[in-house]
């Protein structure tokens, strides 16, 4: 059976996104988070 590579962690998503150096990618990531949260 194939196992997922991604695992749940206690790591902060926001901290990770803030570490992205490319400003456009970082901002796009926050927009994506907002859109995903609106689906809850």
C-alpha cells in the first residue's frame, strides 16, 4: 500500500509562508489560504 508523503505536524503554516523570500509567491500563498478557509 502506498503511504502519503505529507504528514500532519504542529508547524505553523503562517511562519512557513512568511519565510518565502519571493514576495509575489508569499502574497499568492496568503490569498490561497484565505480562499481555502472560506470553503470551510
